[in-house]
């Protein structure tokens, strides 16, 4: 354990937010005074698991304890006497198999035993909304109405206070933020920071989403990472950039500038594993019913969905699932704003390593505009599609031994139960669209 007492004294920490995430990735926390740091270091912070979300606990079960990872502690830039402290869940002194952070760490340990480290960068998109008098959430900037608003300077300028506040906070945290922009939908933004090992990036991604919402609320806005908040606007992705490094030297094992697109043989095998398991992976990377309203063909107001519905790869081609924007890494465009980063990284690592173990061939790179490719040509080229619904994705996930093993058989079965219930609730819900279209017709 790092020298926590020195950290407390040097930073002026008075309280810890002892935190964890449940199945959905939503952060939970308990406020603990720094005067009790020895107690939480020894026993963790206790929670009633049944009340904390999807953790496979009933009201009769013993408490869960979030055992803190002090090496991952982050001082809040906007309230410097408080530190966010992620942890791993335990029950009765044993690691809890339904803790997403623990699931990722187990996969990372298997890779490290082979001398490998998974590095991940993330591009999280979010929308800034306001509530009107009727309680509806609408894009928060009434002037942000362009049909093609991506990179619009005027809209970015109107939100400089929020964006620069977030970037400064990320600089204080040492994340190395390097760009922020207005994205393809009205009132949609993105901030990028430097890649890190998968656990560090997952912790930061979790903290980032909470931080964005906190700063937005301070400015009278609501920030959402929901995959598809509005049917006519581009959805919120969270593209992952992946590479493997040598655990000892840190050398990028995907980098080979002598090969096509600068991707090494190991990188091609790893990428092929992800392509091979794409349909099963979708249940984790695009994990809610709304995700599949983002993953559709066709064009919103800006002219393109930017949705990666085709299970192919290529260079800097944004019409497919995997893009290789530069040597030594590739970008996976399926991941959306609802994905639990810990589970997503665990599933991706398992799929990629299966590709390495079996020396899978990703096939030829695609260079065409798949948004304009006919159905006949897609069939001729044997180009497969991602699932079109959560139900379809869960079927693929459940039938995948690699995915079930990656998350643990018990957790995988629980995940399927939770997601099937989500699908059933959604499917049984009668929407306003159905009433508008069928009430008078039938």
C-alpha cells in the first residue's frame, strides 16, 4: 500500500469517497473521514449489496466491502479536501465474483503471466442537455442547430468554460489531455487523453463520466453518455484504442512499420480475435437496449451515423467496426457510452488473446465506403453485421465459451439474466410511437 498518511498530509485530504461499480458501470460510494483510513485499509468500506445495484445479492445476503486500491486514488480537482478511492468488492473476506474491477484484474493477470500488458485509450462522447418546462431533456444550447455541427467553432466557443474546466482538471490529475472538440451531433462533445494500461484507463473513464456530469450540473446542464438520446442525431460512442505491450520493456508489440498499416503479426492476430468474437462482444460493448438504436445503417441529420455495424477493418475508414488510424494500434468503434469499461476491457482482452492463441487471420482490409455498399455486394464479400438488438447480442454472448470464461461462468450467467430482463421489460413497454401509429388504425 502506498504511503497513504503522507498523501493525506501533503494533499490536505479530509475525506475519501470509497467507490466501486456494479454491473452497469455506475459508480457507488460511501464518504469516509480520513481519520478512519486505517479501518478502511484493513476492512474496506461496507455496503448493503442488494441496495447498490446489480451485484447478485439479495436483501438477506451479507454486506459487501469495497477494499480500496490506494494506488488508484484521485484527489478531486474541484474539492481538494476529498479523494475518490476505487476498490474491489469482497464478501465475507473473499473476492466477490460479481465485481467488474476484479473481473478485469483477473484477465490482466493472465496476460501479464504471458509477459503482456493491455494498453487502452478511450474517446468518450457526451451530450449537454437542458430540461424544458415539460420535463423533457433537449440539447442544451439553443443556438447549436447546424445540420453539420462537427468541429463548429462557435458552438465550441459557447461551451469553453465547461470544456476548459474539464481539461484543466484532467491536467491536474496527470492524465495528459490533448484535444477536445464539438462532435457530430448538436451539443455533443468529446475530450481525449493519453492512453494507459487497461485498469488505469478504466478507473479514469469511470471518474471522467462522473466528473463531466458534476461540472455540467454546476453550469445548469445535464451531461449524458447514453448511446442514442435522440433518433435524428448521431449517438454517443466511446471508441477504444488498443495495443499490447511487453510487460518488462514496455515495447509496443503491435508496432511494425514494415507491415501493412503498421500493424504487427501479433496485432493482426489480436484484431482477428476481436473480429471473430464481435457479435458476442457486442453484448458487453453495446450493453443496453438503446445501444442498438445507435448501431444502425442510414443517416441522421449530419449525413452519416458513424455507426460501426460492419464486422470489418481497414485504415482510416470510419464506416466499419475497426479503424487503424496509425501504426501500432487500432480503434474499436463499437464501444458506446453505456459500456462498463472494466467489463469491456476484460472481454476485449480475452477475445484478442484467443485470436493470438489460434493465430487467427483478419483477412483483407476493407477500403470501400460501406455506408454506400449495396446489400448484394455485402453478401458477395461475406461481410457480417453486428447484432441488431440486445436480445440478439445476448444470444451470441451466451453461446460464446470465450466470453463466458472471460467474465467468469457465474457472472456471465448473471449478466445474461439481467440483460434478458432488461430486454423483456423494454419489449413489453408500449411506446408513444406505437400509439401514434396503431391506435386509430386498429
